């Protein structure tokens, strides 16, 4: 069985070149800025969750490399000790907790499947709260102003209300430009107690969407109508792992005019 898993691992590594295992999370484009922060007194109290989320993709890469370097090991303790030595004690602890929860065979299967889901990984490691009975609905979903010249900062209001609280969640914001190109941005929403929450995202239109002016010359922000779609999800949006699903969907639009 381990020989078969080793062969699968090598095939996956060669085929995807680690690209799937290194995808970003919670890293918005240069034009997008989260204007509100988590309301700490209303959050489910587990401060290690965002730290785990931020480290999860790196942790999965380290574990994958450890398996490549050492071969598939017989138990969680041996694997995660190597991972800790190659990275940090925190990543080693993340490895231990997730591996112990799944068992060594299932854990290795998850790692070599090149299907990292940072939220689910941190949930099974018991570092992020789970709430499968949670809910959330947008109480506002709009863009202000609805029209503005190039250089305007548009504010996307994604405020929401929860009756039963939420699990560890994601807000996925897709912005489609006049040429039908879409820029996608993911934001972690920590688990919430029941209540109403303000969530606002700023979109700067000084330079072209998703262009880094520190690296190259950026064109002006395109003139035209932009469509905005927001998914509010329990767990990671579009994940097939447990404790995942959709809470609500919001749609709006705004128009950028030529700067005078």
C-alpha cells in the first residue's frame, strides 16, 4: 500500500509541480483593501485559528517535501518530528494535530492529493472552530458610489447577520471588468457568535486591476461597468471537504468613468 502511495505521490508532484499546494489564501490584489477588522468580542475565542490559516499552505508544502525526502513514514510522530525540524515547532504541532485526527494513511492521502484547503486543515487540527449549524445572510450588499471617475475608491459593503453564529468562514469577492476578466479575492472570516457585522472592502481605481506599480508600469483603471459577486461560505468556498458550504450570495455593480 505504501509503495502504491509513493508512486502516486511522485506522479502528482511531477504533474502539478507543487502549483496547487502553493496557492495563496487571504492575499487580495493590490487594488483591494479590507476596511473592517474582526469584532473580537463577538468572535469565537480561538486566536490560533488565523495563525494556522496563514501557515497552512506552507505547512502542507513542508510535509510534502518531508515525505519526498524521507519516504512515507509509518506513524505521525516520526513524520511530524521531521516536519518540525525542517520548519518550526508550530508547523510541527499543526502536523501532529491534523495527522492524529485523520490517522497516518488518510493524512498522507490528503497531502499527496494536492488539494490543500487551509480552513479544513486547521479545523481537523482543532485550531479553528467548526459550526455546521451556522448561518449568515447579507443585510447589505452594495457598492458606493455607484459611479465615479478613475481614481475613486469604491466601497463594497458586505455587512451580514447571523442567527446561529458561523463556523470558520470565507468571503470570496469576484470583480469582473468590462473585458470580462475576473479578479478573485479571498478573505478569512473568523467564526462568529450570533449578531450583525459590518464588513467593507475598498477598491482603489488609480491603476489597472491587479497590477503592482512597484514592479512595473501600470495602465489606468479601465473605464466601464464592473460586476461584483460575493460568496459567503462556511469553510473554504467551493471546497468538497466536510464542514463546508454556502451561506449567501451577493451581486452588485458599479461604473468607472474617465478621469477629468
